């Protein structure tokens, strides 16, 4: 999963990839990477992808922070994103 997560996270900040695959489904996957990934560079890429999709709605995440700090920062971010119309569709598309 590490290599796939890194490739996915990195690709999603690229406008051409967003255009090709759509912009309304990646948030749950990127948040999962931010929550569980142990490598800072992968968390940075996932955060960069979220910022390119949602702008200021996802400000305030420290990809270099301790796990407890990052978890606390993800809660308000997740709540903001869950209130968007695309969140429900994204969860349906990405959950088995």
C-alpha cells in the first residue's frame, strides 16, 4: 500500500490527473493517507492534493507533527469536507 499511496497522493495534486479522473471522490482516500501514513513525504503529497482540491477548507494540517497532533487536526478538516455534496458520493465510490 505504501507505494500505491505515494503515487496516488502525488498524482492528485496534478491538474491533468484531476481532470481525467474527476475531483469529487478523492477526499476520503487522501484523508486516510494523512491519518495512517508513517512517511512524512507521503503525508505531504496527500495534503498537497487535498489543498489543490479544496483550498482553504483544509488549511491547518502539519504533516510533520506527532500522530496525536495530526489526528486532532484531521477532525475539523474531515467535518468540513463531510459537509460538501461530493463527500457522500466519494464515500460510496471508495468503500467496499
